[in-house]
C-alpha cells in the first residue's frame, strides 16, 4: 500500500514540475508584481441594506427600527463611539458582532452606524 502511495506522490510531483516548466516566467513575474486593486468601501446604506435591514426594519429582537427617533434617542445619547463598539462586538447576546458582516471594515461599519443615526436624528 505504501509503495502505491509513494508512486502516486512521485507521479504528482513530476506532473507539477512539468506544468511549472510550461509557464512563462515573465508572466508570473508580471502577475506577482501587479498590486491588487483595493476594493471600494461599501457605503453605510449598502451595508445596512445587506446586513442590517432584516432586524432594524422590523425591530426584531428589540433592534431599534430604522428612522425611529424615539427608539434611537437613548442609544444616540451614549455617543457614536459606544454605538461603534456595540456594532463591532455585538450587544447583549442579541445583536451579533459586526452585525453579521464579518468582511466589513471598521470604517464601513462606522458609515453604517452613521447612516442609521442620521435617519433617526
């Protein structure tokens, strides 16, 4: 059994070497040297519409509804830094950390909080 595994690994190694020899090295250097284009940050409205709307439009689990000045007032009174922290870390075991947007940057989450706060002021 081990002989066959060894033989398969040897064949795979030679196949990989053969494929590597077929690649134009200048093309590989060009790809490696090309900087990755930064993705444009998503707007607060875009993040809200994708990740936050389900709870903040319906008020699910006590989430303050979008645009509801009365529900948002005590939260806004704590300051934006407190709102940002709640967004990053979650809140009371109900609101999930990062509002379920695990690939959102802190700046995108801040823009989303700012978007929701502006609608309630």
